[in-house]
């Protein structure tokens, strides 16, 4: 009887569903069109800048479609940190954190075509009397675990935009909610308590079947569309859902490129190869659409912050509050005494302070080692060179071979002379209860080896850092050396990072010391290890 009644009412139910859809569409349109009344803001001009056509019939979407993939959240942090500055026509600093997509990898004109450039242009299109400063901190192969330890670098930001989705592929997806809880809480704890906006996407393998099988060997977790020539892993699409658990819990707003262009995993659009024309790195068209989407998210935050109420309440003043605060979540080195960091610029070698033992080869330091690149070397040590070996990131690269070892050890085997001849030594400052954090490249080629690390003259208390793993991609990792076991209870590093107690740090007094890094015995014909940065406290 119930089924019969429902069947008789089917036309009424259809009309009801159509009515709901129409009402939602009208609501969406009205929500977007409602501006804000503020003397320093011309909201209509901002909306026009966001809605400007991208000139592509496929890689573009209208405002209602963008609204569909905007996930609202707590607007009070934006009201406090961004809108308060807009009210005074003050400069607003936005830091964009991300990996190689944010960096602009594989774009022909990276600085011009990456999405943060267009996003910055939209913010500077004349709708606001003040100034926006957008800083792109994208670093290739730099994942959430690394940024957890680098949160202190966002201290000056009024707003942090996070674009790390492609980089989450290497983690157990079940760990992502806890990782992002840690990350968001640490950003929340910065002195300026910046507003946060997330952007989420996905990646593909295009037509590279090996790329799929390397990342998801089980056929049930593989997918293909568009004639079978466009392939992907299910986990690459699902990454967002695990992070969204945390974002929704703490009401952190986010926008989703994935939901915009590919909302249903089982039904990829025929235009997907155009909408994401790359593996981990899309082309400039996708970057333009990402910029439009993120700018839309910013615009919605601006509108919602203008109307936000009760922002003085503790439960709304930040994202992670009250019982949700994990007291164990603390950065290991919030105020580094030493900070050496490789960037995408050649001159970043100058941040590395070599000890008196090693000196830069000032007379002939620049020489071609990569198309369009150069290297900085040291006097008497050609094994360590600072250059861009990956087209993404500079760093101190140690290269050795059995021939170079044999030249140091005429009696055969491995000897202390070989160790010292392949050593780089750097001046570092240590505080009380010291910590040394070493950033390095983790990768899969057989040539990648283990580095020997020691402090001052305590070679017998060295630590090995292995740069090779089985995963078929490269990432930045941080290895933390601590003086005592208690430090290892820190959630933000113990969860995914690598840590070890270095006994030498227990005896090291506060002040200047020398950190040494060299090769360790290796079996293959060649050896490689890449240093990306050092922080101490």
C-alpha cells in the first residue's frame, strides 16, 4: 500500500524536488550577489574580478558552480586578522603554503602562470583601497609533515592558504586527520592567529600505467577513463575526504578543485584530461581555474566575516579551541637559533654557514652542471656541490663513487680518510636542551645512500640518516636529533617524522658548535645524498 501510494504521488515528488533545486539555485545566486557595505571595499568590483572569464569553454566555471564547492567555516579568524586590517586600509599579508603545484612545477613560465600570480592579481584589481601581499611558499616535494615543523615561518601572515592536496598521496590516509589537526592547531597558536583557507585537488597518472601500478598495485584501486588512456589511483581522489574530517570538525573553510571538476569518482567527466592536464602538475589553464576558485573562497570569507557575530567568544575566536586543544602539540623549534634553508633560488646557498674547516671556492665557484644552472663548490671538496639537480629545488648534493673512496683508502675498503674527504661541516648555534633538525631528500633510486652525522669531535656517537625508500617518488623529510627521550613525545614530529637521541647533544653546552655530514660505507658503484636545510634551537 505504501509503495502504491508513493507511485501515485511520483509526479508531486518530482515537482517538489525540482522546486527545491530552483530554490537552492536562487539562494546561491542571492548569497553570492549580496555584497558588503564598507567604505574601503567595493564588493561588486571584487565579484567582477573573480567572475572574469578565463576564455576557455572547458576549463572555466560560473559563480554558482564555484559556490557549490565552497565549504563554509568559522569566519571569525578572518574577521579578526584580515577584515580588521581592511577596515583601516592596511596591508594584508597572505602566505600560500604548498608543494610543487603551488611552486608552479612544469609550467613554461612558472612565475607568471602559477595560480598564486593570478590570485594576487584578482586581490589587487582595485576593489580595495589598501594592499595585499601574497607570498608563495610552495616547495616541491614538501609535505604536511615538513610544514608542521616549519609553521613558525608563517608568523607574519594575516592569512594562510594551504594547497597540499597532491602531496598527501604518500601517507596512510587514516593518519591525515590527526596530521592536519596538529597543523591547524600550530597555525592557530601563532602570535597573529591568522585566518586559514584550504584548497584541495587530486592528481593523475595520465597514460603512464607504471605510475599507477607503482602507487596502487591492486587493480581494484586503479581507475581509467576517456578511452582508457587517462589513469589514476582511487586514493588520489579520496585524499580530500580524510582531510575534510578535520576541516569540518574545526570549521576551517575550504574550496575543492576536485569537487568542481570531478565530483563523483565513479563518473569522471570526459573532459578530465583537459581539466587536469598532467600527473601531479597541471597546466596553466588549471592553474587559472584554481586561482579563480581560491579567490572565490576568499570573497566568500570576506562576506561571511563582515556578517559574523559573537566573534569575541572563545569558542569562535580560533579554529581549535577548548577540549579539542591537544596540549602535546608543540613545535620542536619555534624560534630557531640556526636556520639554513635551500630554496628555488641559487643564492640560497648563502644561508648555509660553512665552518672554518670548509670554505667556498670563491675563485671558481660557478660552473655549469645542469642546463641553465650552476653550482657552488668548496675548496678541496668537489664531492659536495650546491646546485639544482632536480629542476625543482637547490641543495647541497653529496656525490661519491667507489673510485673516490679508493683514492682515499689505498688499503681498500672504507676508512676514516674517506669519511673526512666526503664531509661538509657547518657552524650551528645550540641552546639549552638542544635540538638539531636536518631536512634532506628522500627518494627511490639505488644511488641514494645513508649519511653519517656527528657533532664536533664526537664521531663515535654519529647518527645515520637513510635517504632511500621504496616509494616511487621523492619527498622532503626532516630528521630531528634530540638530547633526551622526553623530546620524542612531541606529537607533531613523532607521528610521521624521524627522530633519534644523539648523546653528544646531552654534553653540548649552549653556544657555537660544528655539525658534520658525510657519506657512510656503500656497496653500489655510486652514492648520493642531498641536504636541504638545518634548523637548531
